[in-house]
C-alpha cells in the first residue's frame, strides 16, 4: 500500500515537462554560437498568478518542445536576484530597499519604470530586438501562437 501511495505521488512529476531555463550570462555566450529568439519571464516568488501560469505552461508538452528547441528562455526572479547582470552591453545591479528590493534589469525591461507588473513577458528576436511585450498572465495557447510568429521572423 505504501508503494502504491508513493507511486501515485510521483506520477505527476514524470508527466510534467520542463522548459530549459538559462541565465543572462549564458545567453551572451549562446547567442554567439547559435543565435535564437529569447523569451524572458519576469516573476516574483510571492506572485500566485506566476506560479499557476508556470505550472500550466510546463504542462503543455508541445509548448515546452517548441520553447526548448527554438528559443532561449530566461526565468528571472525580479525581486530576489541580487547578482550583477550584463545584458545588451549594459550592467544592471540590485536596488536594495530596506528588507526587499528590485533588480534594475527588471525596471529596464518593464514599461512601468516604478513597479513592474508580474508576470511580465519580453520576447526578443535573435538579434535581441523587442518583438513582443506582455504584462500579466500568458496562456499556453497564446504562448504557442507568439512563439510560432516569432520563429517565422
């Protein structure tokens, strides 16, 4: 009985595929070797919508395959990432504000320069030009549509 319960608990883990995530420092090297469009997902650990969205997107195997094969994906925690980031020939640092803060890169990527809306999606072509921007939740269907549009560029 214990083995059955353990099996039933682990089955969802095997059925859920994962988008391969990278970092901004990885991106710079990878783009020189194999240029691809880039998807940047800005989120926070307190954002419930972000967590639900991530689960739904990773659940769609076709979407995960498209993302993993044809795009670089960066999952960026905007309020906890504290290291200096070099992106598009600029350096960005974390801005401490008491017990919390925000990364300057999150502010640079956001159209709302005071406080980004989470989740935030930034799509860049293989030349690092902005091709799509969305504040708020992304559905798997809309994500697939955007990825197919961008990969056709």
